[in-house]
C-alpha cells in the first residue's frame, strides 16, 4: 500500500493500487505527495547502490 499526504489539509490516506489519485478525498485539492514513514525511508536508502 502506498501512503499519501495532502499538503492543503494534512489528510493522510493509503491506496491499495499504488496509483496516485488526482485529488485529495477529504478536501479535493490537487496538492498530494507521497508520505514516507521512517522504516520505508531507511529501507529505500539501504537498497540504493553506493556512489
């Protein structure tokens, strides 16, 4: 599941499909970003190739 955060109203939600919605389901704004938790950020950094 992918988590998203609305920058307009701070609403956090998940989608099962992984497709980024066009608008926030709470306020309808188009200011959505992916919302990462600490565990997923660490996992992403650890999996990257070293420079």
